[in-house]
C-alpha cells in the first residue's frame, strides 16, 4: 500500500506543472486579445520566418496551440498523471488538493480555448477576404488580334483585281513534277528542277517554287476565256537573308482571251500599281526570260517613297523591281487544253513579302516570320 502524502508534498507538483505552462504560454498570450488588435498580428511573428504570409503563420500558431493543449491537458499529460495520485493524498488534505488541481486545469484550458477560437477566427477572416469577389470591378477585355502585314497587303491586292473582274484561285502547295515544271514549258535539264533549288518530298512531289503552277490548274478547270489571280505560299531552297526567305508569298495573275496582247498586260499592271501606290506611279517593263512566257518582261515601278529621284528604299535607282510577266507561251496554253490559234494571254507574278517590306520600310523580310509580337503589334 502506497504511503499517504499530505498537501505540503502535493502542492509543489501542481506548481511545477503551472510553471511549465507559464513558460510556453508566453508565445500564445497575444491571442487572447481580439484578433483585430495590432498586437495579435505582431504575436504571430514568432510562428514562421519573415517571408511567409500571416495566414501561414496563423495556421502554424493554431497547430502549435493544439499541441500545447494536448501536452498540458491531454491523457498523457503530467496533469493527468497527478490527478491519479489524488487518492494517495491524506483524506484531510484531499479536498484542497482536488481544488488546486481543478484551478490549475481551468487556468490552462480556458485561455487555450480562447486562443484557438481567436486564431480560427483570424484565419477565417483572411480566407474570406482572399476569396471575396468584387462583382463591381471591370472585367478583363481580351486583346483583339489583327491581321498579319502580308495578309493585309494580299487582301488589298485581291480587292484591286476583283474590281478589275478577276477571280481568286486557290492553288496547291505540293505539286507534281508535271504542274511545277513540265506544263510550264520548263525543259528537263533546267536548273530550277535541281534539288539545290526545289524542295522535293521523298515520294517525288515538289513544294511549288512559284504560283505559276495555278495557271495550269485554272486553265484545265475553267478553260478560256479566263481572268484570275492566285495568291499563295511558295518554297525555294534560298538561304535566308534580308531579301530572301525559303518560304514566301507570290501573287500570280493570268488573263486569257481572244486578242489579248502585251498592251493589255502593261495596262493591267500599270493600273494595279497606280491603285496600290497612288495615281502618280509610273511602271516600266524590261525584256527578260521565263520558259512559260514569250516574250517575257520584268516590271518595275517608280519608287513610292521618293517618286523616282532616288532614295534608300529604291537603292537610289528611282525604280523598285516587283515581278516577272509575259505573254503565255503557246506550249503552256496547248498543254493546259487551250488552243493557242484562238486564244492568247498574259501572265505575271510578283513577290508579296518584298512588297510589304517596301511599303512598311522594313529592311529585312525575315522579320515577317519571326513571330515577334513586338514587331507584329505595329500593324494593328
Ligand atoms: C517567278 O517566280 C515567275 N513565276 C514570275 C512570272 C509569273 C513570270 C508569270 C512570268 C509570268 P521570280 O523567280 O523572279 O519569278 O520571282 C518573282 C518574285 O518573287 C520576285 O520578284 C521576288 O519579289 C520574289 N522572290 C523570289 N525569291 C524570293 C525569296 N527567296 N524570298 C522572298 N521573295 C522572293
């Protein structure tokens, strides 16, 4: 049987628990204050490093307060162990010992309960504020996109030719040897057929190297008479530089009818360029050679910047080179099923990318395909 203990011996053990409580309580004492008091937030500072948010600190304080409560008042606490000893206290002292224990228990449990309630309230307020939605705030307006400069110029070219009575044809980007070369009167040994100049697929198709291929498709499909333009992408094995890309855009033009002459070609190109660059624009034709036209000519127009006196854009020549043209070769008409005895026609082709560069004063056409939004935004 255990020896009886009196209150004198029991009391120091109660005091020791209280002392342990007081030491740790120091950190939690701010939280019995109302959570909107500045001291409350200050008290949280010891619950996490400087950088973390008040919310994180409050969550950590709440976890630690719960651990503290378990340590002091839980089943395995010193208080709980001491409570079991009460029956060993001498009967005369048992009442006071019991009262001392109850007082200590309340002294610890009540403030800790307040601390937990306040911390929960504090955390709840922050979460509500974070999730709050101000329905009166203006919404985010999505940024409107805009057309690429090449598309802008292509559409302008299309508008002009549609108003001159031309249809718009859509061609294929992958072509057979026949459409890319043979039907265009390009002989078997012509350098353009070499793989140094043209991209071939492994099964013998070629990426079209010019929009002239659409001439053949259009004549085969529609027959003569015919007026069409065909804007589109073309591919050449050119090394990129300020005026070359391996992929670029051309516009092809074709007019086939009875009695079409070089005069119609010159009149059409001159009218197109006047509408494109202004009434003062002058056009000139220089003799040239293309296998699919005879005679052939390249055409230039007077510089839209300096009007012909010479500047940086026209490299001081006063003229800007734009494209190739000519009277459609009888072999091409015949190959596409049009009788060259009855019909004649003219064709022309020009590069859109260089035209865009000239119009917007770009000194490098590679900018057009770098997809740098800082560059593209300028065309909004
Ligand atoms: C032709 O492609 C002919 N098909 C034009 C033609 C059509 C002649 C109908 C007669 C009848 P050329 O190879 O010169 O021609 O190219 C025409 C235009 O494409 C050039 O004036 C130039 O503006 C543009 N061009 C050529 N190579 C490139 C390139 N690598 N990058 C950007 N533009 C280019």
